[in-house]
């Protein structure tokens, strides 16, 4: 910051920043003390509304480097040349906790990655798990309400959590992830990231491919047990944020190997289960991951509020060659994220330094609104115009999909092996005996807190449908705790 006299927000020099102006020594404070009023008024407005979900987070800048030619699948320019580097900003977060919550808790971790590409910003907004609790965005507000504080007790309630999960069998796969060893990462550096949804890639020829993103940590997977997490959350609530910042400060830059699974568009209709179902993974034997790049974080934000809290991410921020899929959760998020940021940060949030494109200028006809800076000067604000204004390209970012049928509140299309329990059972059977024991212990400790037997029994039954041994061991563990 430039050295010199302290000033007011309007630039006038401040004579005394230690004492309020009063009516004589010891008298009442005067309303004409504009420095005092300015400071207090600004302080009252220093916080913006925290995110409804993913409020607690940390972030860093970095670089994505392409290591494989993927032009056969996508025409995205930042993915066009081996060795090409793209600036990024990555925000990690927990889901349920508020801004002041601890980092070391059992909760999915948000993975919000912004690529500052030459064709505009591309946001990939996922989690540290490849699946999620629900498959349709219409259930998202209900799900989050169960994870947040109860309107009567003011606390998160086991009844709400397990009542919803028990009545939503599609959550069984993600809940098995959450209560397993990876439910509490040791740090943000020691966990994987996933785009989670299915996305569209399209190449210069107009061919369409469905893809899933995987970011595999080069630091290795490290997790905390429940006891370790309980202790760390009390001793150092900022543990994950601190670990990330200090690692970058000492030059120990965290990195991830970037992979994609690629499905030809024609495979989707007859795949054995719905490939756009967010509660399921694509088995690697069906679509092996292809390594395409490396992500490295190498620069800390200079101001957490300006760059982490005011950063915005939207799954609707695509670039040419990349687009959405019919994933019903993704379709809902295309609206919800942008709308949340327009409310939370403001209509001009895209023009804050952390959010604005780096290599291109945002050329729109949108004007005015809160914190508008007059960047358009006197340029015309309509289209078409004959004054040299921005024009349409006539080439969509992604390839459209054929649709047929009658409008209505439809479930997703049925596939031969659609099932809410198979993949949860497969995940359980992949675990070692020690891992299974910790999973059952973690689940039982949570389910045992519910107030009604029917809620506990319904929750246990979902895990029994995933695997008989899983359900049997969990039932015994819950009964032991509930007496």
C-alpha cells in the first residue's frame, strides 16, 4: 500500500484517528464527526451474507498444465496443446458448517476450480467424492435443511439427518463414503477432487463425448480418525486452512494429477445404469481414466475476504467445447449457483478481480446495479447495433441434444441395472476388515443418537440392502449403543 497520510474513504487527510470529536472535554460525541460515522457504518457492513452451503473454505491460485493432446474429444482452447498452462483458482470448503466452523469435521469437501482460459472462465464445481447424496436438484433444499441447524433446537439433529437419508435410499452410496475413512481428510492437500457430475465435451467435428473429471492428489491420501478429528477441531479449528497456506508459503506446492473418463455419446442410452445419475460412479473397467494434465497450487491469496469469500463459481460457466449433461442435479445447479452469488455478493460480482476473466474482456450489454464501476463508459447497451458493439458468434459452446416426449415431473430414464444399493455394497466390499470396522463404528455412533427406533431401523435397512454383512454388523453396533 502507498505510504502517506491516513485518509477518509473520500481521500481527505485524517487529523486524529484516536479520539472522537466531542462537545468539549468529556462531552457527548458530535454527529458531525464524519470519520467516526464512516468507520462505524463501514464496519457494520463489512460482512456479506455467508454461503448457505460451503461457507467454511480456503483457497489458492495455481496452474493447470495439459500433458496430453485431447483435441480428438474437445475443442476447448485451454486443452488444445500439450504443455499449455492455464491460471486457476481453487476454493476448498466443507458443506454444512458455517463460516466459523472447524475444518476437521466429517463432511464432504467442496472442490470449486476456476480456469482463467483465453476464451473466458471455466468453472468446475465438484466435491472430494465422485458421488452425491441425491440425484435431483428439487430435493437439494430439503437435504441441506437436514444438515443445517434445526429451527427449534438451533443444533444439527440426528433425527433430521437420518430420517431424510433413510427415506432417500439413493443416498446410501455417498453416506458409505462419508462415514468411511475418507470422510475426514487430514488436509486439503491430502484428498482427491472430482467434477462428480457428467459433462459434455465436443470436438471441432461436432462429435459429442460424456466425461467425468478426477483430480488425484500427488501428496497421497491421508485421513483422520473420528477421535483425531475431534481433538484437532478443538485445538486448531483452522487446521486445513492453515496447512494449505503454510505449505504454499514454504514452497511445498500441492499438486494433483488430472484424469478424465470418456464415454462416447452413443453409449449413454443403453449403458447398464443411468450415466447421468450423480449417486453413481462409472466403473473404471468400463471407462478407464485417461491422464490429461497436472494441477499445482503455488500462490496464496493476499486477502481472504476479497479473494476467497468473494470468489464465485458457477457450473454454468462453460467455454467452447465444454457443456452440461442431462444430469438433473447439474441442471439445477446451473441456475442455483449464479443466483446465489447475485444475491450474496451482488450483480457485479463477476467483475471483482478474483472472478473476472484474465485473458479476455467480458463484453456484455449488462449495465448498472450495485457496485457498477462504469467500465462500459458511453458504449451502446443494446444488440444488434451499428456502432461496433459486441456481436454473437452463431456457434454454441456445446452441441445440443435431441429431446422428445411430453412435459411433466419425470423420473430419470430407466436403465437395466439402475439400483440405489449396488455401488454402496461394492464400496463396502472393497474395504479391509479394519476399514469396515471403523465405518460401522462411525455410522452406529451417529444413528444411535436418533430419538425413534423406526428412524434407526429404516436407516440400517438401506445398508442391509447394500450388503447383508454390512447391515448385520451395523444393526448389532447400533443396538449395543442404544441399549
